[in-house]
C-alpha cells in the first residue's frame, strides 16, 4: 500500500520558527486553562456538595440522585470543565512534541499531572455518552422508539415497537452499572479539583502563563524538525495499520476474539487508539507553528472523527461485554448483550473503513 505523504499548507510561512512561537502558544494555553478554572469555580459545585457526594452509597437510587445533581448543574461549569481538559491536553501534547526545547525535569514532571487531570475530568462525560450510545443501539436493534428507564423523557415520536424482555433487562443492567460508574467519576472529579495535587498543577500552569522554562538553545532553534518528527510518527503508525483489510467493507475483522475469555481490551484496537493520539499531537504541532492562522483541514478533521468513533464504539463494546459477565443474569439478557456487543464491534469496523477511505483518498496537511 502506498504511504501517504503529508504536505504543509501552501500558505504557511516559510523559514524557521523559533522558540518564541512555542513560548507564546504555551502561555496562551496556560492563560486559557486559568480562565476556565476561574469560570469553573464561579459556576461549579461548592465544597458542601463534595462532602455530600462522599456520603452517597452505591445503591442505584442514590446513584441517580448524584447523577441528576450533575445534570442539573450549571451549563457554564460543564463548558469550563471541557475547556480545562482542552487546555490541559494541548499543554501536555506540546510538552511531549517539543520536549528537547524545554526544561527536562519540569516538563517530565508536568506531563503526567496534566494527563491525570484531563483523564479524571473526562470520565464522567465518557460514561454518560457510553450509556446513551448503548441505549440508543438497543433501541435501534429492537425497533423501539424509547426505553423504559427513560420513560419520563417524551421523545415526541410514535412507538415503532417494544423492547424484548432480554433487551429491556440488558438496558436496565447497563443503566445501573454505567450510572454508578458515572456517579463515582463525578465524585472523583470533585475530589480531584479540591485536592492538593490539583492545586500544585494549577500553580505550575500559573507560572507557565508568565514564564516558559525554555532551554538556552530554544531561542534560536527551529521548531519545524520537531513538528516534522511528530508527523513522521503519525505516518509510520498509520502505515502499520491493517488498512488493506479495513478497506474491505464487512470484513468482520473487528469481531475476531469476540468470544475470548480474556477481559482485557481488544489488542487489535490499541494501534488505532495510538494513531488517534498521534493525530492529535500532529494537530497541536500545527497550532504551535501556525497559530490561529492555520487553515482548517476538513480532511484532518474527518480522520480524527473516524478515530473518535472507533474509540467510542470499542469502549461501548467492552461495556456490553462486561455487563454480560454479570453473574446470574437471565439467558435472554445475556443474548441481548451479546448482540449489542457484536453491533458495537461492527461500528468499530465501520469506523476503520471510514478512516481508511479518508486516509487513502485525501492528503492530510501538516507543517
């Protein structure tokens, strides 16, 4: 298979890019991080809510109470938390790509802390989105317009059918497990934002907003070779993917090992997840070089969207498989969860096909 060569934007500035561009980008992201943190504190949940969250039991009813409390929270707080994750990812990714130009000890200590913060804040939303995806898939597979667990929500559409007993119980089991997981993630996020560890991260970002710890050589160094190295890592990782197989619709490759007793994630998913992360680092490198003037590459966005769908479907399939391992569930429930797992693995396959089509036919632009 021919390897795709990534081309720079035709209107990109020529010549070397110095460490000043890197420092400016990191300062901007640090400033955005602090602005989002201030908004989150102004609109978020107070310490009393944190204390109450710790006292919640793991029963389904009480889990729903916490979940509803999060859903009824300020929309500004949700947006601020999303902006916090966005800035943390960009700072961490930039520290990784351009680490030879930054103080090594500071950079290596900062990156895992930012990854911890971003992951902690993302989990609650991830569980909610996963539940919505799985319930929607159950409805689609059953030809039903609604789901009993969400009967209070008026869909405004006439019922096309009804869920079987197995599908209904499967949905209730998933709702119970993922709502509980979301509750725990919500409490963990609240605790993290009040922890000394988070305050240490915020203090480091505050320092970064005013002073970027560049190496002495960074002021005259060229950023382009480091950005090009990030592009090469992406290209090499894509070349290692089974794109020939992925280019055949309905190849069922994503269903291999579907009946394995191993509870670990599908090993075949890991290279695709890695490409998703490398594509993100590539995009951040473009932002460092070209800033707000960087042209929006729709093809790059489509590739990222396909990999996001791949990750979401793979995690949803894993959640269905985990629920199917629940002891003493009815055979009809286990069957419905098996069908749901297969459906999500087919979604994984479809996402791979979409990425392959986009990558082979379109060229992603890069520095």
